């Protein structure tokens, strides 16, 4: 599963962050979010940053791909 991340500074960068689905759901559950589909439909860039931090805290890898903007 991927989530987009936009850095809202001049000359913004846009990324797709690819997370393992089972691990992403595990992180969401640990944060008290049980409806992962609704979360992915409504998330914001700050949420993507939080998921990146949670994966890094657990030592899990994810892929961050720069996309044209």
C-alpha cells in the first residue's frame, strides 16, 4: 500500500511511500485506528510522516519513491 507525501515548501517534493499492508494495519491498530480503509481515504501528509516514523521506530523498511510533480 502506498501513501503520498508532499513537502509543502517552495519547490515541493512529492513522494509515494510504499508500506507492507499487514505492518501498516498493525501500526494503525496500535494508534487506535481500526478502519484502515477509511484512514487511507482521508489521510493527510502529516499522517504519512507519522507512518514513516512508526515504521522506522520498529525497524521496518518501506520504500519512498519520488514522483514528478
